């Protein structure tokens, strides 16, 4: 029978390979779903602490838009629900920088994307 240390080492090795195998699939989903700077910024700001109203005000969209994105992103598996008093918020499951995706500048997004829903 294997010791706890041996089991931990095996699990670490399995985790390394699972991450390796999944990285391209996650990157593809992020690139396809977050297809403009406004979506990337909303995703980045979705930390589970900010409400949809807070994010909407920061980015210059409606609260409904943020909630609609969260619903879509939940179906794609790139956000996770966070229970808060009064409802639910969402937290990004991945950091964009880990997949070579930059974080758009808030000032540029607010100025350039005025007409986007």
C-alpha cells in the first residue's frame, strides 16, 4: 500500500497533466466567448465581490447586460456562482493573463464601446 506522500505525489502528477491537456480548450473558449474588450473587462472584474450593478457602472453597460453575460458564461463553465445576501454573483474561473490575454483599459473600453449592449 502506498503512503500518503506517495499518493500526494501521484495526485500532483495527475493534476499537472490535466492542466496541460485542458489549457488549449480553456483558451479557445475564452477567446471565442470573450470576443471583445468590453466582455473581457466585465469578465476580469467578475471577482465574486463586485455586484452586477457595480461592474455595470464601472464598464458603462446596464446591469442586465452583466447578468446576461454571467448566465452565458456559466453555461460555458468560465464563471462560478457565489452566494451573497440577496442573491448570487459570479466569479471568474480563470485569469485572462494566464492564457496570454491582456486586460483592456477601463477608460478605453468606456470611450470606444458606447453602442455595444
